[in-house]
């Protein structure tokens, strides 16, 4: 038999020799470890919320229950969002942070269970080794050694460890909810950015049409100026209108490129063009809006649930602080052997084996107010978390109400702006007819065009704001993260 095999046999044998008293101690420890948990018990906070949203809310369900693939009808936007959810680096980093938080739950649970360890020692010398005296061997070189198994277990009588586990679990859930909140935020950011591209495309189209129109006007005025039919004021006005419109083209192209680059990075792509089609009107017409009731928001919005879990963690930390006032009780045990010469263990020469079990009690007497200050700090942290939770709920309800009101008012704004654009288009048509009939100068046409084209671009901006209300309201109601 080798020395290593013999060592293992000697380590196992003492464990079978443990007395009934040691077993009773362990049984009692199990009972004590399931004792009370100090500190306030957790209960979900209640807030008084209105029965309906202020604004143009539609009850009987909420669009937040609908998957984002059904809310977003544009195929190009769907493809873009799929890339965002799969490849966004910030989202991936947040997922890693969630994984880290889950590992801390395992770390917090570890003290609930007994911890086991091992140790071994060997040396070689004459008469002494490692500072330990060995019986005289007559000058013989020996190889003494020892090996042992150890165990320790802190009994969680006051629930300190279990409160720590509760705090860690709440923090892990908070991290998960923050991940959901980031998904919803990215959906809103990308969807509104995509809609902004549609608006900029429309404004660029209008601006290019205005450039062509102003250039025709300038050419006409130049020919009339050469013939003495118009003065320099009309020519200068036409030049100014053309130059201003031409300046807007690269400005809009710059905004388009910037937004495309932003959306590309959010989708995990290198900066480049963003495929898009359709119009703002089509996006709105293919979307249904239903707000539900305010109570739904508290249950669905991940940012609110994240604050709730932060409050739960703060509540558990109060229990940890209170449990620190009370003594800690731990059990220790060991079993092993020692031999004066490992080379002779097969003959039973000069080796001893044994086991032991004990209990330790430690507790604070005087710590200069540290424990009291810690408890007070945890209570204050809880109240701060409670205030943040309540503020998040109120802000969420206000955001939704504002979006509902904005959507309601924008319908009225768009209707009036469409009337204005139609009137300007009619005025340009009539001015051209008057010019053809010789009833007015072409400067009247230019003057009406200077009113028409800005009105058309403003109408595109209003339509964008109205369309953006859909992804904004969807995420504000708690949708978009699933």
C-alpha cells in the first residue's frame, strides 16, 4: 500500500468514530439555522394611482401587451430592430452585468452551507522539522507529516445570511429589469430615429423641389431684367431664395448621414446607409394605440420594477444591519492523522489519528457606534429607495399623460397645417394663372412659393412627431422589452 492510499484510509476512519454527542450538536445546528430573520418583512409598496390617464387614453386593454413585431409594421424597421437586439454592444454588456449579479446570489448563499477544507504537511529532517520537535531517532533522518479534513459552519440564527441572500436576489432581479428597460429604450430610440429619417427624406424632397422652382424663377427674372421688364429687387429676391434653399440640401443630407450612422452603431453595424421605405402616414395608419389603465404601467414597466427590487434589497439590508448586533455561532470540526515518518506508515509506525468538533461564539461589545450608525444608514437608504420608487411611478404616469395629450393635440395641429399647405398650394396655382393672364408679375408666384415650401416641411415635422408618439407611448406603457 502506498503512503497516499494509507493517508486517505486514516482520514476516513476517524469520521466513523464520531460520537453521538457530535451528531446531536449538528442536528441542533440545523434547527437553529432555520431560526428567525430579523428586520422588517418585505411587502410590495402601494401607491394611489388614478383610474384613467389624463389625455386621450383608450381603455379596455393596453398596446404594451402586444409584441413589438406586431406594433411595428415596417419591414425595414423590424429588420433594424432585430439587429439591435442581437448585436447592440451596450445590451450585451448589460447582459453580462446581469450574469455577474446572479453569481453574487450564489456567493451570498454559500455561508448557509457547511464549508469543508483540507490540509497536509510533510518535511524531511533529523530530529526536528518545521519547528516541531520529534522524538529522538538516534540521528536518523525522518520524513514526518500530517493530513486533515476540516469543516466550519456559521449558524444563521438571526437570519443575517438569509437577509443577505434576499438582498442579492433583489439586486440580481433589479439588474434583469434594467436590462429590460434598456431593450425598451433602444426600441424607442431606434424607432423614432427611423421615423426621423422618413421625415428628413420628405423634407429633402420638398427642398429639392423648391430649389428647382427657385432656379426657374431666377432664370426668368434674369431674362426679364435684361429686357428691362423687372428691376434688381426681384432678381435679388430670387437669388436669395435659391441660395437659401440650396444651403438646406447639404444641411439635410448631413442630418440624414448622422442619423444613419447613429442607428447603424446601435444595430451593431459599421456606419452606413439605413434601408427604409414607406411614409410617416402609412406608419401611423398601420398602428393601433390603446393605453389601458395606470395600474397596468406599474406591473409592466421594467424601470418601475427595477426600482421596486432596489427597494426590496434596501429593506433586506436593514435586517442584515440589525442581525449584526447579535452574536455569531459557528461550528468547527476536523479529522486527520500525523505520522513521525511517512515512509513507515504501512507498518503502523508512530502515527496518530483523531477528530474533534467545537462551537465558537463571537459578538460585539463596543464598536464606537458603528453598528447603530450602520443600521440608521440602511434605514435612510431604504427611505431614499422608497422615494425614488414613488418618483419613478409618478414620472411614468406623467410621461404617458403628456404623450397622450401630445398625440391628441397633434391631430388638430396636423389638420390645420394640412389646410394651410393646401391654401398655399392654391395660392401658388392662382398666382401662376394670374401671371399667364398678364394680371400680375412673376414675383407674386415667388412670394407665394416662399410661404408654401416652409409650410410643407413643417407639416412633415408635425407628422413625424405624431408618428413618434406610437413607439414612445408603447415603451412608456411597458412594452417593447420582451
